[in-house]
C-alpha cells in the first residue's frame, strides 16, 4: 500500500507539474495576447456620403474625422493604441450604407463604428450597429425617426434633436412685438426625416401664435429644379419663408428666389445656409446677407478645445476659422467622446462606451452633451444669420454676437 501510495504520489506530482507548466504557459500566452491587442491599432469604421446629394456635408464630416485621427494619434492614440479610421463611400444611398456598415463589422472586423451624415442614412446604419452590439456615436442624423428606433446604442453628437433646430428661429420671431411679427408664412420642405419635421415644428408654433400659413409644399428628394415650387410660393408673397432643407435643395431654393426676384422679409433655411464655405459659393457671396439658419458650433464658441481645434484644422486644410463647416466639428467631437470614455474607464469597447455615455454630461466642441435612453441630446441650438459675409450668432440674446437683422436685404443679382 505504501509503495502504491508512493507511486500515486509521484504521478500526482508529475501531473501537478505538467498542469502548473501548462498554466504558466497559458498565462504567458494570455499576457502576450493582451499586450499584442493593446498595441494593435484601434480600428474605426465610418460610411460617409463622399458623392451624391449629401456629399458637401459628407466631405465636411470626413475632414472632422480625419483631423481627430491625426490629433489623437499625436497624443499616443487611445490607451496606447493608434487610431485607424476606414472611411467608405455610401454615395448618399440608404441601401449602400447598410452594405457598408455590414462589411465594416463582419469583413473588416473594425472595433468601433461611427455614424454617417443625414437621418436618412443614420436610421438604417444604426440598425446594423445595434444588430451586432456596436455603439453608434453619430454626428449628423438627429431627426425624430432616428430616436423612434429606440436604439440604446446610439448617441447623437449635437446639442439637441435636429427638429429643435428651428425652435430658436421661432423663439426669436415670437419674441417680437405683435405689430412687428410676420403676418403670413410659407413653408417649402424636402421629403426628408430631418428637414420636413423641423419646418413642421416651426409651422405649428407660428400658427398657434396667429401667423397665417399661405403656402405649404413638400417636394421629393429627386427635385432638381425648384423654380415651379418657388414660383408658386412667390405668388403667395409670404412675409416669412421657412425652408426645411438639406444642402443641394437649399441652394436651389435660393437660386430660384433670386431668379424670380422674390425676397421675403425673413428667410430661414434649416441646412445649406449653415455651410460657411458652400453657401456663398453656390448662391453668390452678395446674396447671403440676412439669411437665417441654426447652428451648433461657431468659430467664436467658448467651448473648451475650440482654439486648438481651429488651429489644427487650418493647419491641415487651410482657409480660415469662418470657413469651417460645423459638420466637421460634429465628427471631430464624436471622436473625442471615445477619448473621454477611455480616460474615465480605462477601457474602450462597445459595451463600455454604451454604458458610460448614458451617465453624466460630456464636454465637447458641441458643448456639454447628455442624452436620453435613446440617444437624443438634451440641449438647444443657436440662431445664426449671415451678416457682413459671415455666419453670426444672433439668438438667444445671452450668447448673441449681433442683433438679428430684418427685413432681409434684397438679392443683389
């Protein structure tokens, strides 16, 4: 028995030694694996409209994403991992955006995805991200249908839902004495989940205040010639015109107004006019004066990091601060949120990003952001107007750089 016990004991010792060696080897391999992973690039996938209807804004978002990649890598990346952003073109197509994000996740095996431009593309893209359990920080898709998806993975990187972008214009108009307010209004709206609801929201407030609707037209996205729509609008001669627009149709609306010599006393465009570079190029710098839009960022913003961002942007892309499209700051801010999550938690994975961003307030170039359960931010926009050839904050009064100018000057050509 003793001999048998001894033999068993030796075998046990040998077995224990083998197991111990195996565990040590496994531990070393695990450590090497973790170190290798920590040193590997953090791969981020993005689909953007580099061509098609949304290309102006898509290219602006690209500039913001790539600038952030450059700046974060100068600081050593995120948790020691260099950032590598792969951007693919969706050609402004909802079908292509689905294909792009599916491929980025399943074929390219990116670690994180961030959003495209436009609610039209964000909705199908966010579904793909949700299906695979990815966080979806997105800079430019904040229409009501985006949040109706009830996607807890989504975070919209602007101060408020885009339908609230017109609230500041309505606030300003309704702050005027009754005798100075417009009496009639016309609404021309792109059939788009961002543009049309924003204009409808203003319409509801104006009608409740007694401003009569004399024209209301929604046009399809393929509308290239806005002359028939604007001609019918001009025939009603409303005091105030609200354009629920993206970029190309905003330019086309203004060009038609200039051609028809129709110049309303107040003109608000939800998008297009917010582009400091494209708007004057498209309609003529002399014709920008007095046009209203809403903004989430402007060069004289006091948000932390603004001066450094402008310096880096101008160094990389040229131009001046006044030529920076706010879509670039939105995309840049989407990236800085990843930095903040990593700094707070010491981790950078989708589960951590989702759980962490749902708590507290997060400082960005877009201001301090916080979201409800489905990614809708809880702040407000600024009313800006083209004054002296530049976008200028005119409302609310507390942050205004200049008083609103009305009526709008007549077109110059």
